[in-house]
C-alpha cells in the first residue's frame, strides 16, 4: 500500500511547468548565462580563422569551367552559386565549431557569421592547408565539448532534486561519455548522408527537383531521428549513464511519453529559434547586439534548464512505476533454510 501511495504521488512531466521551473532556477543561478555570453563575445570580437585564401582560387577556377560547359539556361544558377561561395569564404569562421553538438554552449553569433564589430573588423587568420583546416576544426570541437560538458554538468547539478557537490572525476567521466556520444552521432550522420548524398548527386543529373526532394526527405529523417535522441545527453549528466545506455534511455523515454515529449521538444525549439530572430535584429557593428547576446543567453539557458527538469521528472515518474527501467536489477540472496 505504501508503494502504491508513492507511485500516485509522482506526477508525469509537465511541459509548461518544466519551462517555468527552468526560468525560476536560472533566475537564482544567473551566473550560468555567462557561458553563452562569453562564447558569443569571443566569436564576435575574437580572431576569425578562415580558409578564404586557400579555397578562393579553386572555387574561381571551378566556376570558370562551369561557365564554359553549362547550357545558357543554367548560367544564372551557376553565377548565384558562385556568389554564395564567395559569401561563405568571406564570412565562415572555423571557430564556430566551439558551438559543439549535441552537448555544447548555446551561441547566437555562431549562426551570425559576422565580420564587423563596433570596434571595426576583427583579426583574421587564414588556414594554410587542408590539414590546418582539419586541425582547427578538431581543436575547436574538443574545446567546445569540454566547455559544454562543464555547462551541462552545472545545469544537471542545479536542477537535481538532491544536492550534488562538484566532482572533477565525475566531470572527466562525463567529458569522455560526451565525446563518445558525439562520435556516435557523427558516425550515424555519415552512414545516412553518404548514400543520400550520392543518390541526390545522381538524381541532379536527370532532374534537380527530384534531387531537392531527396534532400528534403533526408532532412525529415534526421528530424524524425533527432526527437527520440534529444535527451541522450541528459542521461549522461543526470543519471551517470554511459553514452550507449543514455541513447537507449532517451529512446525509451520518448516512446513512453511520445506525444508530450515531441510537443515539448518542438515548443523549446520554436521558442529558441523564434526569439533568435529578435536577438539578431541589431546589426553586428552596433553595440545593441549585446542586448541580443544577453537575451539569447538568458532564454536558451532557461530553456535548457527546463529540458533537464522535464527529463528529471520523466525519469522519476518512470522509476516510480517501473523501478527496473533505469536501475539495474541487483540479485538477491536466497532466504536461509527454515526462515
């Protein structure tokens, strides 16, 4: 009877309640927004590492060859593609990989690709070779994962129902599992992208519309897979799961709370991405961009806290109703004879 009472007192996770609790917790731990604020200020004013000098001659040569061998009715598309490449080479900063996925610090400037500041243009460093590009990407990703691990670890501590002291060994283990989770996600994307990319390239020879449809379908599959895997990092930081078990727990949780969880994730993404349009109104050469950076940091940190609370409550409810779902079964000794 006591067990039944305990189960009935545990309520399933609530979407609005989780988001509201996230804002309340961050209001009491406002220092956490310094993680995204500092990252955005660095990406805004800090040095930019580009590959413009390295790739610009190759892109120009390829563009010239396309102009000589492309039918007249497709010349406009070739010119537009070349202009897009010029913008990419001008603005792309290899340090945006400091915003790592799936565990990382939220960033507004990572998607801005800003090359102006209120103090003038930032300093630029040109990558000298393909190996140099790979080196900077790997270094930025490792630093981003390390900072993201610390950020998520602190988020898990402040949203826990029980006080958890800071532990360096625990943090190092979380970093290792986060790195493994990142590699698993990258491998999954490559397995999916390579055949789809080959197929879309083949289809583009015959019909560009069909090729675009294939890419759209691929994007839909990625979103369909991302929702059940959304809470994989949360298992690493709140339940000390290893990466494979965290993925399995996220899949199970999404299946049990499928309608509510999907709606919750979509609500968080819509709030985050929708408000980003507001935070990006100010031009990057205006000090008003600081308002957007702080607003983005506050909202996204609070929303992330809300996801940890939602996951915490979902696991708590699941544990109360099926105790062996997330806790390994411990064999019990047989009762003594005659007892």
